[in-house]
C-alpha cells in the first residue's frame, strides 16, 4: 500500500442522474417528491377551476332571485303608495266611491255596469 492510497478516489453517484445519454444531454431523473408536488398543484388548479364554474352558476341563480325580489319590492311600494293615499284621503267622496266600487262591487244609483262575457267561468255547453 505504498503510495497506492493516493490514487484512490471516491466517486459519489448523483441519485438524480441517469447513466444513459441522449445526444449530448445527460438525462435527469425527477425525484418522487417533485412529481407528487406537481400532481397536487395540478389537482388544486383543477379543483379551483371547477369551483369557479359552479360558483358562477350559483351567482347567476342568485341574480335571478335578486331580480324577482326587486320586482316584488317595486310592486309592494306601488301598493303601499296607494294605501297611503287612501289613508290620507279616506274622507273624500271620490276615494270612498272608488273603494266601494273596487272592493265591494257597489255602484251608484242609475249607473250602468258592463260585464265582460269572456271572463265568465263554467258556462253551459
């Protein structure tokens, strides 16, 4: 072992390097942890995309619901304004006559009433 020891060298093999060659490039082996990380990131991106698509459908449904509620509120505001007018003018003869006609179906003496024959239900055959 005289001097032979100085010729020895220890070669550490890189676990990520393959021994084969493709052209001039050395092929590299990807570690499992990097592959798993990329799969997890891809799965999260797909999940986020699907969530956004379903969320968009929910938003559209809520917008439709909001439109219906706003329309109902507008109708209620009109009814409320009519009721406020009736309350403020409840003693006026015109308001009393309108309420008697619309709610009670009453008419003044000598007034002619016309009925629409098309609205009659359950006519004889």
